[in-house]
């Protein structure tokens, strides 16, 4: 397993990616923003101010490491846990918040589960809650990229539970045969809701499955943002230069519940959770930054405050936006509204 940052700020100098100090600080800020976004969403859900959310605590290194290796031209097919990847790819916080609040400014008009991130402008294809269903979409776009001789790549992310779907096999098989420029990122958080990873596969890892499809699989420490960044960057560069797909397994742990409708204490023991809390990706990276004199404790806590206020402003603004009108429910089904939908629309509006 590839790892750059060990513990207590110790790291492997030979494996460190070359990133400027400012960029490393930016990475830390993104990680904080993603964590605090998750925490705030759960609070708002408990107060009845949003309907539903998923927790991404523990996934920050996977999301920031992978997404910061993408170029604006690359395509991203994220899954529901990856709001953070979308932020890094360029979606603004207010766009995410409008979706989370399912308000009138939500690109999906509040008609989807509020974790189906999308942005045409940023080449982010709408995620969907059907697990593994974007893998073949990413391969299709990858095939088109190859056909057009373009120099971009696709990245698609999913959990280890998704690797038991037939679609995982179909997508990786096609990608291997046609050498499409796709990076498959499995964020292995060790649980598919309540099902532990050991019941998901008899293989010794997820990464090893790539061998069966004829391409490279690598396992990285998914709590180590630098390891995920380095592996993803390398895989994307390989994809863009005609080297075909890579499967990356980033091994981490979901620190919170599966979603706002889950209680992980029902199926995980405290010793296990405590063990992984000690490998929380955020303090782990902070220790590294401090060890290298890139950030001070004071600067880090100022950064935390600025992230809190950024979130507060974004959610306050999102809450001011009204709910979508009932009429939006009937839009975008057909390019021109047929008579029977129009009839239903008038009936719904009581006209
Ligand atoms: C095709 C399909 N089957 C079942 C579900 C119900 N379901 C929602 S999330 C989930 C667990 C997915 O686990 P994993 O892929 O490991 O991702 P994680 O949520 O752990 O990040 C399941 C089974 C679904 N959404 N889609």
C-alpha cells in the first residue's frame, strides 16, 4: 500500500509530490471545508432544515487528493459521497448548497436526492444513487475521448460495495479491452451501509481485481492526501497519454454514519471506530504541515474560522431562496410539453 505520510508528522521524503506550500495549505483548507460541510449538513438535517445528507468524514484525503489531480478539461463522474470533489473541480459552495437545500436555484429543481452533484460547465456528470451506475458512463465518455484522439481523462469514484455490481465488471472489462482513459477510484471505507468489506469479496484487495481485466491496480492509504494525489496524478497522466485505465483503491474509513438515516453504532464497535479516528486524515495532514513549518497552529485555527464563516454565509443565503414552484415538476420531461402533461400541470396548480 502506497503511503507518504506516516504518523506524528513523519513522512517519506522520496515519495512526496512536488507541490508549493500555498497549494498544500489550499489542500488543507479544502479538507476542512469538506469536513465542516458534512457536519453542518447533519445538524441542519436534525433540525429539519434539509431533508437528507450523506457523511463524508474520513473521505477528505480521497476526495481532495484525487480531485486536485484533475484538469478542468477532464471529466468527473462522482458518487453521492463526493461533494468535496465537485468543489475542487470548480462548483461553487453556493451551487452545492442550493442543491442540498433543494431550493428554487437548485439545478435539479429539488427533484433529486440532494446528493446528486452535477455541473455541465465543469464536466461533472450527475451522480445517481444507484451504486456503480456511473462506471460504464465514464467508460463510454472515455471511449469517445479515445476515438476523438483527445488528451483528457475521466475519473469515476465509488465505494467498495459497488464492486459487487455486475456493472463494475462490465465497465472494467470494456475499459481494459479498449484501453480507455479512465481512472476508477474505489473509496474503500470498509462498509456498504452495515455490510463489512469482508463480505463483499473473497479477493485479497479491491486493487488486485484490475489484474483480471488486464490493467494496473494500486492500493493507496486513503487517509493520506499526498498518497492519493500522487497515485491519481500518475494514473491520469497515463490515461491521457494512451496508457489506458487504472484502478485505484484508497483504503479509508467512514467516520460517521452512512447517511442521515443511519446509526453506525448498531453494527460497528467503538474500538474499531476509535482506531480509525486516530488516523483521521485531517489531523494527520496538519501534523505533516506543521512538521514542515508550512503552517502554524494559529494559522490553522484561523483557517478553520474562515471555513466556518464561509459555510454560514452560504447556508444563510441558500435558506433565503424559496422552494421550487410546483410547476417545475412538469418541466424538462419533453422538449415541448405535450397536451396531457399540460393538462396535469393545470390540474396540479388548481387552474
Ligand atoms: C443498485 C443499488 N443497490 C442497492 C442500493 C442501496 N444502497 C445505497 S448505498 C449502498 C451501499 C454502497 O456502499 P459502497 O459502494 O461501499 O459506498 P459507500 O456508501 O460505503 O461509500 C447501498 C447498498 C443502491 N443505491 N443501488
